DNA sequence: TAATCGTGGCT
DNA sequence: TAGCCAAGATT
């Protein structure tokens, strides 16, 4: 099978079936960058509202660079993998300092920025700058593993090298493949004006970015992990896995670590209409986020009685059951560490403005409706 | 190389 | 429901 044929099939399919997503309506490298970071290990439907809100709050590299960490975390709250937000923030400052506020269009310079690895560099270069750089994400790996019938574990270094090479061949890096390519519009039926409008921004140029997105889109919407819709696949005539009846077994992926059940407490300790929270340590899981204490702070007396909420949650490989208790402060002070205390008494309204761990945000939703919390807060 | 880092949706 | 999965990067 020829890369050329695959290219044409993919682009034609994408022009007709590609989803109209917010980051496909722009060529602004900053916006493409933000979308790519948010989309790491995160589904499109989850990202869309965060993406819009983020760009309202931080419309440019400069505005992001000026923001403080807590504001950045707050915008990212609920999206997970918070290191991404910290890295994006740090990288924005570096772009302002070292690149005049413009994202560099060079591979090495991009890779030097925190949070930008091989995939993201390729995505930015191809989508925003129109360079013929390949990308291999989970979608592309799955599509290619099935298309070429690759049986070895896709996470192995050997297969990874092969996947990048294959993706490079498709995007036009390989020998014999033109880096300049045909306009995607050529493949769109003229009668279908509504669809044609979607990709007008890329007419005649930046084909590599479209091709990469086509591969990813195919993996996301057709060549899905379970029950792929092979009848709707533009590449089904080329697919080795389909021919062998092996789509269910490919790609070959290693097993995940089993999750374990963890029980936790969240203490809502009230004083004068304020509740006690603490900031998590500056490294490790959910670092820098605020949360309710899990046990009574040392030296502090409080009455914690009723359970006001039980919330199920999961973090990494833990399934967590959080039991929230409502309590009153009776005396003593929470421990202080350093000049900027990790402890704070806050009004419920202030909790809206702080980055709070999602499990406790859920607790709040229940606890606020509890009569005893209301009376404590009053 | 393998572990770490979140969360929500789906089956 | 318990497990699997999603546009990865970093150490």
C-alpha cells in the first residue's frame, strides 16, 4: 500500500467527518499549544469548556506569563495532571523572556520548553506552523498498529521507533514523499458547502497539520480501542488487522497496575463562619492545591461529629471514598509552618476562588446542603 | 525502563 | 461495578 493513497483517503475522510473543534478554527500557535497541552491524556469533550475559559482568562502568552500560580491552577482545576498547567505557565514566561513572546517555530527550541515533548512539538510544528513533522499519540499508535498489523507491545522502544517512522512517512518526511501537498479542499465535494466551510482556514497550505489531525481523529472517532467502526473507516481496504480479524487484539498494550480502595476523611472545622483548609505540600500528588484537613491539626481542639457527606472519587490507581465530617473549633491554633502558613480559615465564598482538590469540591457540594454546616457558617 | 501524575466517561 | 481508556511529559 502506498503512503500516498493513505494520505488521500485520510484527508478526504477528515474533510467530511472531522469534528468542528474550537482549536481547529485558529492558527494562533499559542492557542494550538494550549489545546495540545490540555488534550494530553484527556478527552476532547472534557477539554472544550476548559479551553474556552482558559483563553478568556489568558488570551495571550503575555497574559499567562503575568499570572500567578494560584490563578493558573484555579483555571486548570478539575482537568487533572496539574504539572501540565505549571509547565505551561513556566514555558509562557520563558517564551516572553527568551523568544519575545512568540512561540518558536523550531523543533529544538520547542523541546527545550517545559511540558513540550516529542508529540507536542510535532503537533505545534505541523498544525500551527505547517511543518511536515509527524506525531504519534495514543490514537495514531492504535491506528498504525492495526493498519500495519503490529503485534509487539506499542509501548516498547522498538515499536515506538517504527511508529514514528511510519507517521513520518505519512506526513511527508520520508524519502520520496513530497513535503508540499495538495489542498485538503480538493477532496471535499462542492455541493457540501457546510462541511467545506469548516476547513477553509487551511486551504492550500499546512497540509501536514491536517494529515496529523486526520490520523488522530480517525483513532478518536472510528478506530476506537473497543468496537472500532471498520465499516466507516476510509482505510479499511488497507488494514492488516481487519484482514486478519485481529482488530480486537491490537494494539498490544501492557496491563495497568490494579487500583486499590482507600478510605479518607475530610474534616470541615468551622469557626466564626469560616472553615479550615490547608495547602498541600509543594511537591507530589496535587501539590499546591487546597484541601480540608484529613485529621485534627496537632494542638487543636475541635468537635467533629456528624458525617455530612460521602463522596467517591479516584486518583491515579486509587479508588477513594471520602467521608466528610462537620465540626466546630473549640480552641488552640492549627500548626504554622514558615512565613506563609499552609493553614487558612476561609469563608465559603472564598473557596470558590481557590484551587481546591476535586474530591473536596464534591464534598462541598453535599456539605453545603447540610443543615449543620449552614448553621455553623451562619 | 518504569513509575508518577487526575479525572470523567464508558462498558 | 471494576477496569479500561483518553491529543504525554518528566524523572
